C-alpha cells in the first residue's frame, strides 16, 4: 500500500512544479516575446551630412525595409554582390528566429512546462545568437565602406543598440533554457 502511495506522489506533476520551474517558464516565455519585438525595432541607420556638417538625411532601416539597405550595400561597398549575399545570412536567421519565437509561444501556451517548450526556446535563442552575431560581424566590415568623408559631405552607417541587447538576452535565454530542460528531465516531466 505504501508503494502505491509513493508512486502516486511521484507521478503528480503539481508536487514537482516548484517556483524555480515556473520562474524559468515565465522568463523563457518573455524571452520568446521580447526577442521578436527587438528584431522589429530599428536595426541600423544611415546619416548623410551636408557640406556645412548639418544632418541632411537620417534613413532608418528595419527588417521590412531591408531591401533598401541591400541596395545601399550594393552601391556603397567595394564588391557589392558578395556583400549583398553575405547580408542575406543575418536576415535569414532573423526570420528563422521570428518563426521559432512563434512556435515557442504556441508550445508555451499549449503544453506549459515541458521539454518541448524548452527545446523551442533553445531554438529561438540559438537562431537569435547566430543572427545578431553575424549581423554585428557584417556591420563591422560594411560600415567602413559607408564612412565617406569628403570636402563636400559625409555619411555614417550606425548600428542600433537593440542588436547587442538581443545578443545578451539570447545568451542568457539559452543558458536558462538548458537549465530548464535539465530540471524537467530530472523531475521526469515529459
């Protein structure tokens, strides 16, 4: 009889779901929501200065108007075709991150605390880390081509801080997702 009671207690999910798992669940749900919002913010902007040093134009580039930035990359860089192809890599991973975020949110709502949710958030964070890191590397290479300073005018391509925030949040999210998965595995919540 005691053996039966012990098995009932082990199989009860409510007893195993403690504050730390719930906190990780809500944190990872928040990560899945915040990362796509940050990717929808301004990623880079191009400032063009007039002869007198005043700001002539301030063009902001978001994910949805990235073809405009691709035209600028094609026009401004030394080997525009190559850099254009390379610039598609971060955009591909940003789109993958957005798709993975939607999958993660759906799994969080549908299956609650589960290894499926941990796996989905892990995919979100991995694709976000790759997207933001490749974006930063590409920006550091390409921005030098945009920094033209002549007697008549100048221009600068600037990266927004949201990329660095995404990278930091994705790294922390990946660490929490791995810990979350291990705790779910330890407590047999499959």
